[in-house]
C-alpha cells in the first residue's frame, strides 16, 4: 500500500470518528433539551441528521475544493470571500423556509425563554450557525494542513533516500577500482616471486572480480558469500607474504539468511596487509568475524611495521569509504573503533542487531 493511500485512510478515519462524535454529542444535547424522553429519540436523531447536512456540506466543499485550490495557492482573498458568502447564505437561508409560528406559540415560547423575543431567538440561532460553519471551515483547513505536512515529509524522506542511494552507489563504484588496483599490484609482485603461484592466483582473482562486479550490484548480499569473498581475498594476499608474517583468520558459521551490505570490511583487510605484513620483520595479520548475540562484530588486527608514511591505519579512500557507508546504512546502529595497542593496530566494527536483518 502506498504512503498516500495510508495517509488518506488515516485522515478519512479521523474525519469519520470526529463526525460521529459530533453527531452523538448533538443527539445527547437534544435529548436533554427534550426532557430525557426516550420516546423522542428517533425524532431527535432525524433532526440531528437534518441539522448536520449544511455543516458537513461546508466542510467537504472546503476540504475537497476551496482549501487546496484557493487557500494553498495564495488566493486567500477569494477563499475568504467565498467562505463568507457561503456561511452567511447557509446561516440565513433556513429562516426563509421556516414556518412562522402563531402569536400564541410566540408568547408561550417567549415565556419559556424568560422573556426572550422571537427576534432574539433567531439572532442567537444565527450566531450559533455562523460559529458552527466557521468551525467546520477551520477544521477543513486544519485537516488539509495535516495531509500536506505528511505528504511533504514523505517527499523529503524519499528525496533523502534517493540521495543516500546515489551516494552509496558512488561509494561502491569508488571502492571497486580501488580494490582492483590493489589486487593487480599484488599479482604483479607475485609474478616476480613465483610465476606458477601467480598463474593460480589469476583464477582466484577472476572469482573475486566476478563477485565485486556482479554480486555487489545488490544492496545486500549473504554474509556467507561475503565471507567466501574475504577468504579468497585473504588467501590471495597471503601468497605475497613471507614466512615472517603470520596470518590468522576466523569466521563464524553464519545463517544463510543473514545479509549485509557488500564489500563492507574489505578495506580493513587491505590495510591490515598493507601496513601489517613484512618480509624482514616478525609480523601478523588477524581477521575475525562473528555474532555477539544479534550483533555482527568484525575485528582486524595487524602489527605496526615501520613504513615511509606514519599513517599506519591506512586512513585513505578505503577507510573513509567504510566510515561513510556505515553512517548511511546503519546510522545509530553501529560502532567503529580503531586504536593502537602496544605494537599492534586494531579496528573493530560492530553492527547492532545484524543477526535480525532479513
């Protein structure tokens, strides 16, 4: 069901409930005026329904036509002029169709009203009708404002959603060539070390590229597929490492229905190998991902190996990309921490309630 249909159902329900409430209120008022005579209920209901025709007509005319066509289009002078004419006409016109009472009835009615004249009674009735019709007009304007506010909020939310999707697509398109560049550099280095391993790694690379180019077109992928992708990538990166670098990888067994945004953690893995692997010093890279209750927790640790740059965390395209995607996809439902502890760099991402996402 569309959002506009939901709004219309909600507004119509409120209008019907309000109308029934007013109708019952008038029935009770007329019942009390009739001396609480149960036998007069049917005439009271009929009189109330008859009295409600003009107020309802004025409300519907304003809600359906005058407010959206005049009031909301900066034609307020026409709107107020039309409503003033309608209110006065609706308030005065019924008096021309009333049967004039006999003089005895006028005198008896005057005594019942503590000496109030018939003209005074008509004036009071006229004022009450004008106030009632004005209230119905104000109610129509108020309901229309509510509907317009909901519609504008929906449009704003939709615009924000489209902008977020466009930015996510841009971030993902930015990440793919970044990932490809690093992987090709890795294979290029491997060719000089071991040509046979390089040839085997090309097959792994084709699987990685197939996943990066096709599977990541979806907003969400299965966690088990993302894990397989990261395992292949880590295996490919490990081929370049010497025996000096210890690679420790642990992924939990995940439910096949669990999903996540694609390529979410690959930047952390890239940076761990880039800044943590060494051919001359004892080094390590440790990758771990599992569920903590319903939270998905990914952690990546690496040794701090001196580089030409002092930026051991790799705060380049990949990390900024990760931060922005987390904010867009899991706003308020994630945490990202990175810190240096002794001779190691640690990055931890926690996505709350990820185990509950479909």
